[in-house]
């Protein structure tokens, strides 16, 4: 199954942008791009100082506390650099009310067994929102984030509130999400903001 990070690399290389991947193991990388083979906690400011943008697409299903610890490390090494941080976020921290008081993960119908990951991701988003000295954008997908969905080339932008399309669905494919994130990388239109995308 494709991962968001892989499709983001493909989308960026499709646009003829210079891309390097930071991975724990080169053997797991499908794309032929320059690589830095390091764990996130081994990454230093010197490794990334010449980047324009650092994309964070880390996932921690079994060790959810690492969403925050890895974010703290990235914020530390990015402080004082001109490198923008663009984060592949989650939908669980999107608000479901206009007053922005209830997150999707806290809604009555949200399955309790799946709550740990969005709770941890929400905490890492708060670290971004309260940070200083780092320019960032956090991009949340729709509620249904489809790894197998087609690349239509179309998407809609929204903000902090979960938004549904005309059919009442909150949906986006990984491939169309990658387009939205690549557009944000190129245009830097939402600095120090969380945005969301759906189609």
C-alpha cells in the first residue's frame, strides 16, 4: 500500500523539483532520489540547513508518544534556520463545530480504539502552534483518507473545521492530498497555519 510520503515524493519529482528523502532504511524507499539515511532523532540542523522545505510524514502507530517527541526534536533543529516545515497531519484534530471547541476525535461516534493516534497527533499540532522561530504549515486530510483512491488532480482547501463536499462526504485520496501538499510547498500560501484538504 502506498504511503503519503511516497506519493508526495512522486508528486514533487513530477514537478521537476529537487527532492531528497530522509529515511531510516534506504531499502524501504521505492523512489530513486538522493537520500539521508538517519532516524529522525539523529537528524541535525546541519543535515537540513540547505533545504527550502522539510516535509514531515512520520507515522507512529505503536509508539504514539513519538508524535510529540519527534516534533520537539524537529522544532529544535529548525530554530533559527530558514527551512519551512510542512507536516502531513491527521483529520482527528479537525473541529466539528464552527466555534472550534470539539475535535473529531472527541465526537461521540469516534471509535475509542482508534483515539490514541489522533490524540497524539493533536498534541504535536499544539506544539507547532505554540512554537516560535520556525515557519510551518500543517496539512490535515479529510476524514476518509483513501490510499487506493485515484489521482483526479482536484481538491478543495479548508481550515480548522472538518469540511464536507456537496455529497456530504469528507474524502480525499492520498494522490490528491499529495497534490495539495506540493502546491503548498511551492506557493507557501498558509504559513504558520493548519489547513485541511478534501475533494
